[in-house]
C-alpha cells in the first residue's frame, strides 16, 4: 500500500470507507485498482480562485469511479460507460484527443503530468470509467475523473504522492493538457472534501481547512441543461479580463497593493474607478466583494448564523449576475424562484456559470415537493426540463487498495 492516502486511511478503515462509497462499476475490487472521486458544488466564492481569493465548496454524493488493470503491452485503452467505442492510445505517444474522444483528455493529461513528475508508467493499462455524476452540469465531473484516474495510476505504478500533490497535478493536467485555465477549487474540494464538511480554500497560499457542514441542512442542485462548455465559454474571457484589470490596478496602486485582485479593498477600487473601463471595474468589484463575502460566510457558519450566511449566497449570485455577467436568464429565474420559497437559506449559480447549474442551501424541511415547484415554473417559462438533484456532502477522493 503506498503512502498516498495516509490521511484518509488514518481516519477510517478501508472497509468503513467502502461502505460509504457504493460501487458504480460492476465486478469485484480484485479485478484491478479501483478509485472513486465525487463531484463538487461551489458553496460560495465565484471566480475568486484564480484571483488569489477564498472559496468554499462541498463534495456531493454523485461520483466518478475508475477501475485500472495493468496490461502486458504498451497500449492505453480507455473505456467509458457513457461513450463507445474505447479510446486507444500507445503509451509512448499520448496526444490530446478531440471530438467524441475528448473525454479521454482528463485521463491522458494525468498520464502526462504524473510522468512529468517522475513516475514511471512501465506498461500499458485498461481503464474503465463509470459515473453517477452528470457531465457538463458544472459539478466538476472533469476534476473527479482527473483525480480518480490519477489516484488509480499512482497506486498502480508506485507513485508516492500525497493527496495534495494529486490536487496540483490534476489542475496542471486541466491547464496544460486539456487547455482550460481553471483555478484550484474543483480539484481541492474533490480530493479533500468529506461527508461532514465544507472545504475552504485560500487560493493564494493554497491552504485548505475544513468548515463543519451545518447539520440538518441540505444542498439541492438545479441543472438548467443549457450549454455549459467550460473550455469554449466565457471562462477564458473572464480570466483574461481579471488579469487585465489586475495589471491596471498594479499600475494605479502599486504591486504590493494589488499582487492579486483580492488584495484591493472595495474603497481603493472606488478611488480609482474613473481610471477603469466600466466592464473592468465591474469585474474587479465582483472579485473584491466575493472574496470578502466568502470570508464572512465562513465566520457566520462557525457562529451558527445560518440565515445571515444564506443571505450572502443570494448576494453572491447578484454580484455574478450584475458584475461578472456569468449568469443566464435561466439561472436567474431559478434563483429568483428559490428566494421565494420557505426553507431555502440561500441560492446562487455554482461554478463557472454561463449555463450549468444553480444550487440551493436548504433547511431540513425542504424536499421534493418544493424542488418540483421550481422545476414546474421553469418548464412553464422555458418549455424545457429543470433537473433537480438532492445532494449531501460525501467522502472525497478514495482508492481501494
Ligand atoms: C470552474 C473552475 C474553478 C472556478 C469556478 C468559478 O468551476 O474550474 O476553478 O474558477 O469555475 O468559481
């Protein structure tokens, strides 16, 4: 058994964890190395991670599972329940895939990054993928696939990586191989989340901490089925705008004041407002205020002040809608309906935006009936289905040895 998962194994025995994480793929664990990683919901901290800010996220009980078997030749064969036929690539010439094979890039990216970190993958392998996590919903199926396959590869070929190393490697796979300039939120939450907690990431220092998930509250996801193609969407554009306004603020305020966008205080931003274009000013205002809202939510949760924390989730959505302009009419509609309902503490878009899903943080009494009310209103308005998922925080990345 490698040391990679010492943190997890120190807390619970393998059998205890296995009972928390039901098997998705058929077959018994002796057939190969099996690893499982959950999706995540962004609780608050929208687009703060690549700006050096705070983010708060939770794992959800929808997962990706992989089973890896070593081969005697040098062929990589990747098979997903959701996509046929398998993707076959020789180990010596791993290249970025496109079109219907693009899903394989999350695994192939990990192959490249793990080897770049000095791990020798001395044989080909078969890797099967199964999932209960919707793809393209903004719930980080990509990070889950990266981490599950990275953990299985590391276990199979003797990589002595810590969970934290895998988090950074998964981000690199996504940035450098897949080509999406994402921050660290998704990978950190997927790897470090747990059934009892929210994960707080300080993206500047990459430090994480667990914040107890408020008991007797739940998370609902409302998936709009609108195109959420992170790599082709406005994500890159927002990333570029954030960099541009940070550069401008450095000129105006000095490097020390604006090393990251979140270093600028709301009052400093107001002072130089006239020097910025309207668009860049609003992008900066979102990031600067969202970082502080996230810090405040952590304080409020620790103090048991749920209603106040929930109001900041609504404020976060408003800031994304007006200032970061990454919401959609459909997401706004869902959040507005949720705001009218009993039992909803807070609601907002979650993840990159530009489609995808909204989340609600709910009190114990909130259930199917209320969620269906929202879906019914959505169907009347848009003529399409709103998928509703009741979720709870779940075990993070896990490997069966
Ligand atoms: C996506 C990215 C994350 C983060 C969010 C927005 O989920 O992968 O790194 O930037 O969008 O907060």
